[in-house]
C-alpha cells in the first residue's frame, strides 16, 4: 500500500501581476520535487482583495517580479498583510521573493515616476530606480552554494548595516552593481534579483526551502528518503539543472 503523502501548504503572492519573468517556474519546481519527497503541496494564491487568511497556514511563501505598474497595484495589498508576513518570517517560515516583491519586502521602493511605495520591512533595505537596466546572467556565492540566474532590473537596492545579503556577486550586477551584494536574507526569508526562473537552475536551493518547511511543520531535520523511481527522476531533473547552470555560467553578459 502506497503511504499517504504528507501535506504542505505553499502560498504564491500576487501571481497575476508579479510574474513577467517566468517566476511561476519556481512554484512548479517546488511542487514537483516535493512530490518526489513524499509531500503533497497545496498551492494557494493571495491577490489584491483576497482573503488574507490564506497566509495564516502557509508553510512556504513565494512571489515573483513585475513592472512598476504591477508593484503599484500590489503594494497596498501587501502592506495590508504585512503583519501576517512578518509573523511568518519571525516564526521561521521559508520564503522566496523575486525582484519587484524583493523590493517591496524592504522599507520602500522609489520608482522613476510616481510616489514612493512603502514596503513591509522584512529586509532592512530600500530601493531607488536607476537610470539604466542591469540585464544579464548572474552568478553569486551564497550559504546555499553557488547560484546562477538572470537579472533584469533598474532598481538599485541598498542593504543597511547588519542586513545579510543572499550572497556575493561573482559575475553580474546584483543589488546595485557597486557593493558586490546580491539579494537579502532575514531568517529563512530570501529576496533576490535572480530570475530565469531561479529554482530550476538551482535545485539545491529548492530542496533547502522544502527542508525548512518540513522542519517547521513536522519537526524533522531531513526530507524523506527517496525510493528508486523517485531517486531516478530527481537525478534526471538535477542533470538538466546542471546543464542549465553550465550554460548560464558560461555565457557572457
């Protein structure tokens, strides 16, 4: 008899407006790999005007990037649930927010046009619109190993003293092209400019997010052992990811 899959709840923030660089792929990687580890992921979405209660039981939270207009649309809605999000961060829930939502997880974002958008302060950082776009493949060294991705942003993010970055830029621009930092990390919440999407090229980070979610919900330090079929499937996915990483790392900006 096949053992029942253990539930895990993933919430995606503003998937309609904040997904212009393929960041839905992060959700797909998490749900696929979770299934191989014996987890059944239920995916919920929080959109402007939606039920904030969807966040209350979240085991893992993700969000993507969008245009400035998209950020203006979601900034108020995010601010309305800021306390819930910060409580989840304080409680150790893993999160991954990309580009536009990374900026709004800081204190504020000042776009090139229009009013400054207040963030929710998960990261002790702020972002100002720059005059040129920072575009191209990027490689960073992080506590989760070497990560590769693709950045496409004009926002210049500055981390305040004491705020941990996600990693150090090896090749690319990162937060602002000047201080060598990329992304931010508060407890298990990660913000970054790495698109592409990020997790298909960096499966080890996907597994770490899942491990942290399992640890918080079930108190277990490791993901479930794989059977032969699941191990073979995972090896195939990891081989594809390795190929993508090699190509991305070798291409010039």
